[in-house]
C-alpha cells in the first residue's frame, strides 16, 4: 500500500507548487513501503523454509536472502549517495535554486502552418508521383485558364 501511495499523493497535489514536499514525503513513503515489503518477504520465507527444511536452515537462508535485498535496496543507494556527496558540495553551490525555464525564440525552428506544403516545397522527391503530378497539373490548368 505504501509503495503506491506516492502516486496517489502526487495526483492530489499536482501543479500546486509543492514539489519539494512531494519529493520528501514520497521518498519517505516509498522507503517505509520497502521496509514493510522486506519484512513481509522475510516472514514468508521463514515460514516456508521452516516447514520445508527446518528452523535452523530456514533462519540461515532467510537471513542471507534479507541481507541480499538490504544490500541492493538500501546499502548501495546510501553508499552511492555518500560517495557523490563530496562532488555535490564542490561542483554546485546553488543546488536548491531551480533553473529558469528557457523558451526558444520564434524563428526558423517553428513548423509551417500546413505540413503538406512544407514537405512539397522542401522534399518533393518524398511525395508520391500522383501528388506532384496533381499539383503540377493544377498549376498548369490555372495558367491555361488565366491566358
């Protein structure tokens, strides 16, 4: 339940300028959810192994399995965070300030109003022959009528 709570929380406060609180609370909910999932998996493994192979081997296998998950779910992320914390302090002093959004100025990157006209003008070889013949015929027909 706690593993999907961040998604519901995000839905409730979306576009309310509470991103910092969203990240903090969602992180806590997800971590607590992982702890509960770990406890559930450990309990289930201990019960199954106890019935199948006995209590002592069950405890050894369950402890090893839980240590495996704790290593990949908690120890590795904390170790990586500590390892890269010095890089954060050295490189970026304004970490808490959001970067301004940059808007591209209007110019040649904008799409033309009619995409078929742009393709016809820029890439005439990409159009089927019927389209190019029709457009050539219509312009020739207009010239003949106009004369």
